[in-house]
C-alpha cells in the first residue's frame, strides 16, 4: 500500500471541519456577539441582558462590552458550579438562531452562546428560573444576529 494512502492530509482535516460546520472560531463568534450587544445597547434595547450592559456606557464602550462578553464566556467555561441546563439551552440556542441566520448555526456558534449564558445569568440574577434563562438566551441570540457585519 502506498504511504500516502495511509496519511491524513491537511485538506482532509479542512474538509472534515467544513462538514461539521466548525470553521468558526470562538473568538470570531464572541466578537460578533459583543458587537451585537453593543449595537442593541446603543439602540436602547430593553431586554435584561442589554439593560444590565447599560453599565458599560462610558469611556471606551467597545472595550468594556468586549471585556464583559469575554468574562461571561470564561465564567461559562469554568462551569463551576455546573450549568445543568446546558443541554436544553443548546437546543434552544440552535432553534433561536436558525430562523434569523437563515441557516443552521454552527456548533461553535451554539457552544459560545450557551457558554456565555451562565456568565450573563450570574451577573444578572442571584438565582434564575427557567423562563429567565430562556429570556436571557433569546437576548444573546438576538444580539448575535445583530452583530453581523
């Protein structure tokens, strides 16, 4: 058997990523989410997430909004305490993004939104009930859609 027949080339990996819709990076998704949050904030959004984000209005709103979004993401990555609603929120995020994006969201898009959610909830509420989690999830997915270039 020729040696190249048992070797994985870069093109195989690239095709595998494309097949799994994972060409996005968390950084790109976070940038779009933070941009959307800032746009909703500037437009006077009244949902709980952007109402809380009003505290970032100030000297450098872009840097502060980006920092808060990254902080929420890092909080969610620690997953301590565990975010037990993560599986249900993944389905909710996928469903909430599908229509406005006009396509199925990538796994990375869904993962980032769901990872940001517990950090946002931690800042917004001392204890959240399922309806509040869904409202916050909807606000994050709407902001993500608004963050498109």
